[in-house]
C-alpha cells in the first residue's frame, strides 16, 4: 500500500446522502487517480488528476466529484446522483504523469443502506 | 469497455505447482502490466512489459507478450499459499490512463 492512505476503510451511507472518501499520499507524486471496483470485476477509472488544481473525468465520472487543492490530497465525493454507489473505491498515484506503474492505497468499501 | 480480459476467471492449484493466466486485449499498446490484489486490499504492481519486449522475468514470475496476437501470459512458478490472490492485467488505454481486466482469482491449496 506504500505511502498512500485511504480513509475510512468501511463507510456506510443512507440513500440521498453525499459522502467524501479521503486519499492522501506522502510520496510527492504528481498524478492521482480514483477507481471503482465491483465484485468480481476489474477497476474502472472515475477521475484522475495530473497536477494540483487540475483533474479530468474518467470512464464513469457521473455522480462523482473531486478536488485537488493540495498535491498530497485527492478527495472523492460520491453524490446522491450516483445511482449505484455501493462498491470498493481505490485511489492510486504515480510520480509523474508519464510514469507507467501505479501505486495503490488500501481502498474504501462504501455501502449504501 | 475493458481493454484487457483475463483467462481463466478462476484457477485452483496445489502448492508447488505452476500457475498460468492469460490476458487478451483489443487495441495497440505501449506496455502491459500485471498487478496482484489480495482480498479486500489495494493492488500491488508485479511487472511491466513493453511492446518491444517478448518476455520478462522477476523472481518466480515470467511474463510473455505477443503483440501479433494481442495477448500476454503470467506464469508463477513453484506457487505458494501466499500467492492466493486476484491477478489483473492492465494496458495503457490512452494518455496517462490504464485499463484493467476483470482478473483471474488464483487459489493455491496447501
């Protein structure tokens, strides 16, 4: 899991509520990523950020929002507009935008009650 | 859509045996990576092979890449119970993005 932390490990949310997942890295990496993983599935890219104050939508950005105000932090907000938010969320980072290998955090499991 | 697809979806072997899993992809790539994920954890990078390479080794891992067939294989030799995990291939789908397959669940029985 390296120097990337995600919190909380487990999160429960009622329908209609927004919730924010934390991702922090102390690796001095420029680029950060958010993925969603459903049971038995691979990872799907939600958002990514190449540099502070800049981010781009991935394949499944609808119902999610992010910010990148600091290099070490890339929080993900799951809004009430996300129809099926129950999933495992993974944050990753790379030293530069050109680096191929991604370093992952331990993940947050979100359950909507 | 997912670029890489692993095969088989699940594999169960005895400790000491070799495990082979395959990945197929659809479009041209610059490189292909393999990651491991223990249950409920993040992914860990195992190995990267570039499009101009055909084979690469790292410890008990051997990866091959056949760009003409758009496929790759990951061989784990002399498997151990600790190798039990899901294994994913990932390809560079576009600038600064990776596309992951759905994974192979490997179970190594003691």
